[in-house]
């Protein structure tokens, strides 16, 4: 290639980032190639150092480059992306799946959902599901809000489309830290900048949200209940405090992802105040009707709903009415609703029982809400998971869910509701033994 074909150009951050992207796409820059130091590139392009810093940050946010401290900024090599679900090709007992119990997913009433075909031009939302969903969503929101409904192919699809209809490349998005994996991937792959907001036992922290808003975020993604991975749920007092902070930023898009909804044993407290102008509440049915039910209901303000509808138009246009009718048949069946309640109580009880087992082993653990358990450890989780693998367990380390300083995380995210009492006791003992082994190794080393 000629010098021109391998040279970074541009006078703005966007132009410099686009130039690097083009070089990567053409193969002029390959995996692990070093980009010029910030100062050197700024001098050559005759731009401010901050312009190059902004370009490199944009590229890092899109996953194209990685900063390695003294090793400089380098082209990122493809890396395995952490995903929810079963691990492939493992002989170990997988306790990090994040899956609901298939036994507690209700069977489909096929005969009641196939009365006639749906054709082009018909309403996007099936009338039966719309009647139920409107009541379901209105009950959760402030009466001052005029609710507009949209149906998407699951919660992750809704969040991605909500963000892309409102933001442009390099805009900042406030995400919980630790964070739900699909939200991390959505923000980074879309070229937005994630801003970490710490989560404690009461959910998203007030100080963290205030700092994110001061940093100029254009959107906030919050999990009001059963936050994944921590299990935290926003309390009434915390929700009120978060609404107070957001009151000064009514045009920041606030997305509430209430993914656990009907399974939750905690009350729903919204952080969307009555005067907020850009908002959306997303509720998926995947946790209580099954992961294959790729459907979520989104309630939002009128402008957000209109723009979200436009984002759906070029692609899927609508979610299958067969799926919508099946959902409506299930969620309006009293026996199914009762079964969902029983399932929620089962998950809560099994997590609480396992947390007690760990506490007795000297690893104090507080159960949250959801299908997972967030287990604090006194030392790095990666070292503990390595020992657990030798004992036959495949556990998920908390660093996969971290935005800020993942190496410092010391948690396990476990899915243990399907373990019987004997296996639960064995896993708790193996975790304690693994922690002890790591401690001994550290002292010897």
C-alpha cells in the first residue's frame, strides 16, 4: 500500500476516528497494531491533543481499539463476548446460566391463538394484547403520563431501538455498574459512551446518577427490580431521590427495564417523574413465559413512541401476531398468572436458602430479587472460578458485568434455583474450599 493508504487523516475527532476505521476495514491496520501516540498524531495533524484523545475514545467505545497504558493504543483483536445462557462445550455443572426453570414456564394454548391470519396494513399491536398491556403499564406509571404502547422483539431489542432513535454516535449513556450484559454490548456496539453509575442494595445510586448527568449523559438505563446481576431493587425512598435528581433534566431519555416484572417479589417504584418528557418503561415476558417468547411491551411518551415506531418500520415492522396472541392468552389465564407467582416465590426461596448456606460457610451473602444470586468474595473471583472448575462447577465471575475497573471485582453471579438440597450444599462447601485454597496460594506465593 502507498503511504496515503496507511496514513491517519482528519481535523476533527469524528474524521480521525473514521480514518482509523477505514484503515482497519481495508486491512492497512491489523489486530494489535499500535496507533500513533496522542501527542505525535496531534502534532502531525496540527490539531489539539484533546481532539485525538476524543477520537481514540470514540474508537475504544466502538470496540475497535484498546488502550493498554504504557503499551499504547492498539487495534483490538476479536475477543469472545460474554453472553447469557449455557456455556458451550463444557462438561462442568453450569451454575452461571441466568436461565429460568423450564418446568415453571407455562405450556402454550395453541388452539386459542390461530383463529385467523393477520395481513399487511392491520394494527401493529394485536387488540387483545393491547387491552391487557395498557392496563398493566398504566398501573405502574404516574397518572400524569399519557401512555403510548409499542411491541418489540424482547427487552434488548427495545433498549437498542430506544437508544438509537434518540442518540448519535459518541453520545454518553448512563448504565448501572455492574450491568446487564446486553446493555453493555448494545451501547458499545452502537458507538455510544457508557458512563458507569454504581449500584447498591437499593439500586442505582443518587450520587452516581448525579455525576453521570453532570458528565452530559443523554440517556439513562435503569433496572427498577431484580437488577442483573446484583438482584437489587429500587426502594421507594431511592426512587423519590432519583426522580428529584432527574427533575432538572426532563429531556434526558430515561429507560426503565423491568425485565423481571410479574416474577418479582418486590414492589415496583418508578424513577420517571410526572414532569419527565422523554421516558420509556420496558417489560419483557421472557423471564416468566420463557426465553423463546421474544416479546416486550414498551410504554413511552408520544414522541419517543413515534420515533421508536419509525425505527421498527425498515426492519421487522411488527412482532408476530401469533406470538402476541399467545402472550395475551397466557397472561390473561388465571392459572398461568398464579403459576408465575409460584415460580417467583420459588426463585426467591431457593436463592435465600443458598445465601444462608454460604453465610454459614463464612461468606456472608444477602439474596436479592431475580433468578440469580450475587455472591461477594474476599478475593478476586477469577481465581475462585478456576478452583471451582477443578471441582466440577462452571461459575460466572462478576468482572464480566463491570464497566469500571473490572479487574477489581470480587463477586460470583450464580444461578442455583435448579439445584437440589444436596447439590446446593456441595456447591456452597466447594465455594468456601476454593476461597480457602486461593488464600493459601496467595500466602505461599
